[in-house]
């Protein structure tokens, strides 16, 4: 058995690649009063998001993610919890966030490629 097959995919929903026009913000704290530390959006699903941040955040830290598709008047804001965070070679951090509630299908389809 190969290493890849020995660890099943534990994701609750498939990740989707964001459109180039999609925008993200990530603020520390559940109520969105902290600074925006997001650099870029890597992928998103109904249950979570993977993104690049300017600073490390510990597992269990509450954040608010703002997602904006082209044509949106304002971002869709959704609270979540940091699941993991790893340093990148460029000085930024790659982060996984689990949303507190599923992302609406209409928002997901507006943000991502199929």
C-alpha cells in the first residue's frame, strides 16, 4: 500500500479552485475587528478554506473570513476556526480554516471554477 492511500481524505467537501477575480480577507477574532492578514486565497469548499496569511495564527484561533466574487457589493463574511498553520518559504503562512457553518452554494459557485 502506498503512503498516499494509507491516509484517507478527511475533508467533508471537495476543494475548489478560486476564480482569479475572487477576493479574500481574513481578520482575527470572531467579530472582525482585527486587521486583515490575508495575502491570497488558495482554495475553498463548503466547509472551509485554505489561504495565505501575513502572520501565523494558532490552531483553535477564531477568525472571520470575507469572500468576494466579481460583482459583489460587499464580501460574504463567515466565522471559522484555524485548524492548522504552516510557515512558507516566502515568510508568509499557509492556513486551513473550518467554517462554523457551511458556505452557501451560490457563494461557492460565484467564487470558484468547476
